[in-house]
């Protein structure tokens, strides 16, 4: 019988080990990879795509280093639409839930959910169905609303590279460190930083960090 291939993405090793233990108890699920930050997730998916071996489900945390789960989910939905994203997060606030649903998450559970719910969520995602834990379903039922027409989010104007660099700047990395992580020059990073400030209408790196924090892109 074909198994549901899953990648675990969480920046806490103990959490990943706990999830792995839970999923090992499901005979139809196989964990085929792990990632500890957002960029690592995307690179793992690109490598598996090259070998025609993408996972069926990505189990994803929101608060992750180098690239948040929100941006990872958006990129996965765009670049790897066959991969279903199930969010497992400590955040149960409306803002986080609605953002993840809008970027294409197939499921959302809070981290105090039962192990059986986690397995059900993965199976549902594999079958093309949505799955939300009771607390999340309540938020969606009571609070879901569309963004008001004409009220564009400046974040939507950023390209993929600018979003990566915004996240890394917000985490306090220098231009040199960012250049090394993304395999580009420090000058290119500086150019992207300038474009970010213009598009977001901010005037310093400190303002970029505050803007990212307000958007929930970093802890």
C-alpha cells in the first residue's frame, strides 16, 4: 500500500522527535524528511522535486527562523501545488489562522491538539480535504472575512527574494550574513534592502524590523 509521505518542519528538535514518534504509529504515514527553518524547507522541496519525489504533506510550524511558516506556505502553494500544507502551531489567534488559510493551508491545528487529530489532518490533506481543529474551526466560523476591496497589503508587492531578505533582516542578520545564506553578493542584498524600504515606505533597518514584527513575520 502506498504511504502518505510527510516532511516535518519545526525549529525545535524535541518537537520534531515527538511528532515523528506519533506518526510512526500510523501504518499509512511515512516521514521522509525534516527541516528546522523556512529556507531549509524550500530547499528540501526543490531537491525532492528534482528527483520527482515530492512529499504529499508538509507539516509546518508558523514561527520559524530565516523564513516564516506563512511565507513558506505561500511559496509551496505557488511552486509545489501538489504538496498539501498542514499547520501545527502554538498560535490560535484569528490573525495567524486567517493568514495561513488565505495562503492555501489545507489544515490548521494548535499544538495542544490530540495525536489522533494530527493523524486525521494529514490523512484529510492527502485526500484533498480541509481539516481544522475545533478551536480553529470556531475562529474561522466566527471571524473569517475578506480583505476590504482596494486595501492592498504592501507585503503582496514584494517579490520572493525581497521577502526572504525582509525576514532575515528582521532576525538581525547583517548584509554579509544574508549574502552568504542566499548565495548572492552583499551589494545585491543592499539593493534589495533599498527596494524594501521604498515599497514598504520605511526609512531604516529598525523600521523594517518593527514592520515585520507588526505583521507577525518574526517572533
